[in-house]
């Protein structure tokens, strides 16, 4: 049976049952009879008709549903077909992409495999190179060790040579300074006395020559500093005319021997200038000496002029002349164009370097067999002297009836050289803090004592130290001015006045191996208030110390039998004479010597030739040794 018939049949049964149920519920039981009631016949026919209608409706509905399902099926089929088609295309595209990707991966894998092979080869090569490098490194280490050994040997040789050089320089310093001590000292003492003018002139020449030799010794002891352009400059005021006249007198005899006309021509009146006197002296002396040396006939003329804060001096000669190609060569160290000439060939080389250090220039013009001209230009400052005489001003204060004031002034003036020395040491180190500290002490002390010249000069240093860009040359100039003030004073007399005022006497022990120096020290020290005992070496000094008490001990560092270092080491190790100051009195004056020897235990360090003002300044501290505070004792170093 078809589905629509089943539905119609089922619906008809349901309809009939519902109808009968309704009739049953509406009519009494006794009147019910399905065969006798016509109504039920109607119901039967209605049921048949309902069945047919229901069958028709069911069939019609099912047909519509079926058609709808067919259409839906067609749509689904179309959609499915389209989806499958698109899906196939997507799969096709995906397959193509995957193929390309895998192809690329395959190529990359092949490349990797190839690279791996190459890497393996490179690794093998690298291993070979590493082996070779290790071998080379091993060889290099051996070479480095060998070179290090050679360098170590070279370093030891260089250090040995340097030590030998230092020892040689120390020996030269000692041997040169030792005889210069009595020469300069005695000549200075004799110049203070009233002697015959002619004799005084000769003494002045001796003293000046000694000072020059001392300055030359200082520079020649460190020629390497000249080579590096680091030589120290020592500015002072001096007369230009006097300087060149000294050179004239030194070389006039040589010019006369060669029948040369040797003249100086000053284009201006004499002026005092502020510069490094000994450097200018050496420059001018070397050039003038060279001109006379290489001039056989004719003249040598030195023309001197000062203008616009420059010193000009030109040296003309009618000598052998110099070829143009040799004009630069003459300034080289050991350069000599005339093989028959004597000398080391350092004069012009040193002169040019000194001129450059002084920020000057030198020019040379020459024609063979006609002559040579040297033109030198050096910056200077014109020096103007103070109107007031420091010595006279001090004497006015010392002649005061106020004994307490006189005592204070004597103490302050005797301290001054040590403080001034400390100020100059601070300048050399360019230690601004120490400069300010020491200058502040000087300014405060001597300002309160109405020593105007010292105070005003110290005030100028203070002003310079406040500037952002400090002019150290200006500070040196002012320090030199204060040093000149001390040179106008007789410190021996001042110190003995102080001893008389204190009613004290001193006993000094001096260990010095050179007899001339011992005699000179006695001549400047021995007085009614000062007793001096001199011995030749440290061993004799120790013997004297066992028998007598001394207020101070002065030890030369280099002595036979037992030198100063051995002596002070023995004293310090045995803790002997702890209340007696021990001072070095030595010719060891090369830069660094003081710092080298003070740690041995010296309370002070005095260099030869002896500066009398500094020596008596040290003695002031000796007199007051037991009362001095540690800071005051530190001033001696």
C-alpha cells in the first residue's frame, strides 16, 4: 500500500473512532443501536467521504513534499557538485603548492647536503689550518720567549747604562760643585769687604765666572732635557750691556790674536730685562765665538737692540762663509762643515734649541769667502727696578728701640729664605695648592710686619694665582724678585744678632771630605756665638759625637771611609741623637736627588754651592729645634 493510502486509512479510522466516541457520550445507552439509527449510516458515508478527501489531501501534500524534496535534492546536488568541483580545484591548487613547496624543500635539502659536504671540507681545511696555527703559535711563543729574553737583556743593559749615566752625572755634579763652593763663596765674601777697585773688579770676574760655570754644569748635566726641549728656565733681571760686555772681554783676547776688529754696537741705552740670563749668555757666546773662530781676517761685529719687548742681536763677520746647502746642517748636533775645525760641533745646535725654548728665532745668511750674518730675536720683558731699598727698609725696623719687635722681625727674616725656597719648589712642581698655602703664609707674616716690598710682591703672586689661566712665568719673576731682596742682606750678621738677643751659642759638627769646603764653611759660620767642628768623613763624625754634644750635624753624602748615607743609617738604626737635627750638605743637586736622599732620615737638604741665606735660615730652625711643631720641622724639607 502506498504511503498516501496508509495515511488516509489511518486518518479515517481515527476520525470514525472519535465520531463514535462523541455519539456515545452524547446519547443514552438504551437508545444506542448502530443498525437501527439512520444517523450512523450518514456517519459511514461521511467517513468514506472523509477517507477519500483525506487520501486526496495526503496524496496532494505528499506530492508537494516530494516535489519540494526533489527540488531540494537537485539544489543539493548542484551545490554538492559545485562544492566538489571547487574542492577539487582547491586540492589541485594545494597539490601544486605542496609540490612547489616540497620541490623547494627538496632543492634546499639538496643544497644543505651540498653545503654540508662543503662545510665538511671546510671543516677539514679549518682543522688543518688550526693544526698549522697551533704549530705557528707554538713557534711564535718560542719566538716571543726569545724576543722577551732579548728585550729583558736589552732592558737590563739599558737600565745598567742608565744607572751608569746617573752615577756619572752624580759624579760630575759632585766633582764640579765641590770646588765651585769655595770659589763662589770666598769671592762673595771678599766682594762684601772694602777692597781696592781693581782688585774688586778681578774678584767680580772670578765670582761671575764661578756662577757661569755652575750654571753650565747644571745644564750640561742634563743635556737630554735640552734635546727634548724640557730644560728648566730660570728668569731673572739683568743688564743687557753688562752681559754682552762680559762676552766681549772673554773673546777680545782671541780676536786680538787673530788681528780681528771685534766690536759691540748698542743701539739703545742700557736697559735691564727679565729673561733667562744664562741661556741668552750661552746663545750669544756660542755664536760670537763661532764667528771669531771661522774669521781669519777682517771684522766681527755684534749689534744689540731692544724694542717692542724683544731682544735683537745680530752678529756679522767677514769669515769663510757657509755654502747654501750647509746652512741647516750647521745647527745639527755634532755638525761640522769644516773637518779641520776643533770642538764637538754642539755650540750652534745647543744655541738653536735654547732659542726655540725661549720662543725666539734665529736666521742665518752667508756667502762663501765673504762672510756670515746671524740674526737672533728673543722675547723679553723690560725690567723696572723698585725705588725702595729692601736692606735699608729692614735696617730701619731693626734699629727700632722696641726689642720685642726687633726679635719678631729677626725671626721672620731668618725664616724667609726657607719659605721662599719652599715657594720656588712649589713653582717648579706647579703645585697650585702648595703655592697658595706658602704664599699666604708669606703674605700674612710680612704684611703684618710692615715689610712692604715682600708683602706687595706676595700680593701680586696671590692675584696671579686667582686667575683662571695662571702665568707661571710671572710667578717665577716675582719669586726671583723676593730672592734678590735676600741677596741684599747679610744673613750671617742677622743670625748672630738673633743669637745675641737670645743669649745662645751653637755647636755645629760638619762632615766634609774636601778641605777647601771645610775652611770656607768655617769662614762663614765661626763667630763668638757659633763653634764649628769639621771632620773628613762619617766615621770621624761618629767619634766626635761620642765625646761632645752638638746642636746640629751636617753630613756630605759622598765621602771616603764612611759616607753620609752610611752615617745617618747607623745613627737612625741605633736611635742615637734623636733630638739633634741632621742635615745633608751636598753637591748632589740633580733633579730627584733631594727626594731620593731625604727618606734616609735627613731633616734638611742644602746643596752646593751654598746659599748663605738658606744656610743661616736652617740654623734659625736649629736654634729653636726643641720648640718646633711637626709642621714647622716639615718646612725644612
